[in-house]
């Protein structure tokens, strides 16, 4: 029986695509989140896929068949999202993590559409530490599952939104902003965010976590222990038998859950016709996994310390994620915070509930849609705002003249408020240059991890007959969902040129010998590809580059800036640029940017994408009916310290040596 008599109306739908379990929720007309069961009536669907000939089975039935058919079963695909070398082959078909995720999403949609009708738009949650590549693959998985439009939101932000907008706080009047630490320990990933909120806004101050830390790692410790105990009394190692290990993995998951409510549990091991039982007590389990708990503790303390926050600045600790149920985790958090934990939200459903709220916010801003939400709910969501931060640093590859090796030069540091953009002037290296070539990179998910190359950015359609060293302004954007956009302007004419990121998923990257030596390379019709100039004309360098090399770059950039100021585009062309921005093009700056002005991320309005003023206000939104809300926001900001990282204008301090990272 359908929940809504009008199945043609658009329902706000949120999907928690988890490593071990996934679920789907929607908003009722009154604005309450409801988790919908799958076709088997289960609220949570195991994220596992079983391939049986031409039939694809997803969920509990796939989990049941995995014991007898481990070679035809795929699980934990989310942990491999973005890995170009990971794939599974069944019956001549190649499946990548994105394809497995699409099958899981389709399973959730099939169950929901039995009650809601056709679902065309959904918000899918991702870990805060996901790279741009992983975010894009998640979007593509949703589209492959049959969705026309896919938006994403960070999992800790979704949890915070569920906390603020759920029943009991929906119409709450908060006297002042509250700060909550969201501790999200799921089956495969660990997410951590410091969130500030009131009745009108959820704003992330800082985020951290580990994409390779979750409940599965606790399971692995118990699995290794049992296998070692078994081999002490047997010459056969159960780890060489996939059927045995799959059966043991299912058993251990149940044992781990039981140890959260009982002090001692029996574990049954079956291998080659032998059955052996082991008694596992909670203290023993905690000793085996003590280093994993310590990792979550170190990440938590490190994030707070890096942003100058103590536990006195945290009003409450919001715990979510299935693995957060373990007593050892909650005891650690209580000891650290010295406060009672907030466990009111469902660890399994709060993330999808928050995603449904975000879907409602997006739906409220689309007047052409026939929303299922009533007027009061639409008004409430339309006035609510959420702001996240960059999970990783974003920049470009440059060549270090001392070592002659490529290395990342980060332009936008991690934990910069979203959306934001970075502007930088470059100079062409040949006459009549047709193309600009950049390598866009993100920092690793954890400190010390290798950077991730997002792709090669090509800026095409440069005006004809450009002289050498013609200034080009490159704008690198992080949008409100943490996705990367690149735009460029040829400053002499004011022409906005096309910029695109080319990704080669599954293909090997070009070696240094095959690539141009410069961060900006010239493509000339008469020049051979192998004879490109190796002169680097970047307008900003990090402090580790030699001073002589730095001075040479600054001299070149100064000349470019002076040239662009002398030949500023006429007003008519500036007007046409503004029209392009209103029609959906990335935000751009209408004036020539000096070196000092360009050397920091530029905060953008979360509503319209306009560059914010020095006080953090949007000049476009602070008019008419919006002036009142802008004034109220300014009053709240007066309470914030000038050096508080929650102020978007303090995201990265202004410096003549380039953007500086906050101390870690």
C-alpha cells in the first residue's frame, strides 16, 4: 500500500551507502524522516552482492549464499571506491566498486519505489575524507542505478542535521550556537567532525577520520585470534579455505554484536568437518583491539588540538555508526570528554535520515517540482543552511627545481569552509598558445599518506594570437558538496575559456618523461609535442622552493599583473561575464587580481556562489527579504573571536608567501 496517495509527487530521499550495511529514508509531508524497508521487509540491507549466472542477488540472501559461494560474492566494495586496480570478474563481465555500489543502490530503490513510486532524485552520503574521485564515482553509481540526479553530503554533516532537525528540535529556539562533536564509527570508515549549529544552520568547523578504520578491523582481530588458536591443535590452517573464512566472518560479526550486551560469548569454528567452540569474553576482545581504540582516540585529540579546541568548547558528543555501540569505544569517549554521550539517534539510520533532510532542503529550492512536503515544512527547510569544510587539501603539481621532481603545491588547505575558490594568475609560455595544462591533486586521506591525482585539467579555446606571457586567471573551486570545478579567464580580453578535468580511471598515469616538464604547458599548432617549453610561470610558490627560483617567478607574475592592469577588459565584456555566472557558469572575479589578493582561498556564498564580502556577508543575498537574515548572521559573528576558524574569512591567513596551513 503506498504511503502517499499522490505517487507522482517528488519525495525527498536520502541513502546511506555503507561499507557493511545500507539503508534508504524519505521525509513525510510533515518533515519527519522514515526509513523504508527493502523488498524483504528489512530496514538495513547488507552491502553484499552474489552473482549466480545471469541473476544478481543483493542483501541478506546474498549473505546467506556467500558461505557456499565465496568466489561469486562481493562485499565491502566501498573500501575500494576510487581504486583503479580493483575489480571482480564474473561470467566475462568486469565489475568495479562503482558497479557493485550501483547494484546495492538499485536494491534499495526497488524496495522504496513499491511504496513511493518512481524515484528520480536522491542524496547519497559519503565519508568526509572521500576524495573528489571517490565522490564522483559515488554520483555515477547512483546514476547507473537509475537516478536522474544525485547529490551527496558528508556523513557527519548528515548526522548533525538529523540531530538538529529531528523531532524535539525541529521548532526549538536555541539561545546561542551549540557545538557538538560527531563521532561516526561505521563498519568500514571512521569520520569525525566538530559541528556548530543553531535552529537555522549546521556549520562544520573541522573534520578528520580514517577511511581504513571501522568495525571490520575489530572483526579481523578476532578472526586472526581464532585462527591462531585453531592452528595450535591442528595442522590445517583454516585461512586457506575461503568457505571456512566466510562462515567464520559471519559468526564473528554476531559475536562482536553480542559482546556489546554480554560479558562472554561462545564462538563456533567449523573447518573440514571439525567443530570447535571458543569462549570469548569482553576483556579479551578489548585487549586484542586496544590499538584500534587508541587510533580513534589519537585522531579525536589531534583534530581538537589542531584547531585550538578543548573539551570545554564541546557542548555534547554525538555518537553514531554501528561500531560505536562497542562499550570500549563509548568508555574511551566518556573518559576523554568527561561528559555523558548523546546516543539518542539510531546508529544505523541517523545518517540516511540526515540525507533525507538535505534532500528536502534541495527540493524546497526547486519551484518547478511538485514536492510531497507541506508548506510549513518547505518553508522551514528552505530557510535552513548547512556548511561543510574541505576534507582534503586541494592544489596542483609543480616541479621542485632542487630535486627536479614533481610534488604537490596545495592552494586550498583542508578544513576550509565550503564552497570556496582559489584564484591564481599564470602566464603562457609560447606565442599563440592554444591550451593550458594543469595536474590537479588532493592530499591523502590521513597525514603522511600519498597525494591523490584527480586528473589532468586542460584549459582550451584560448584567444588567437596571444603573445608569450599572456596572463590567464585560473579559478579552482570546491562546491558545497566537496566536488572540484575548474574555470579560467584570459585577462586581457576578459574571455572565460573552457576548462575540464580529464580522469583516466583504470588507466596508468603518464610518466614524467611522457608529460610536459612545466605545470603550464603550451600547445602550439607549429610546435612538436616533445619540444614544449619547460619554463614554469606560476605566480605563487611554497616556502620550500629556493629563494632564487621564487624571485624569478614573482618577477614574471608581477609583469603579467601589470600588463593585465594596463589592458583591463572593457566594461561591456565584464557585464557579459556576469551574465555567464547567473546562467550557471562558475563564479568569477570581474577585476584583475594582484598577487597579494590572489594568495588565499576565496569564500563563496553557499546560496548563490557570489564572492563574500570581508565581513562574511553575501552582497547579492543581503537585499530585500534577505537583508534581515544577513543582519542577524552578522550579529552572531560579532560573538566570534577574530581568529576563530569558524569565520569563513579566517579560513586561510593572508600571506605574501602563499597560503599557509593551520598548525596540525
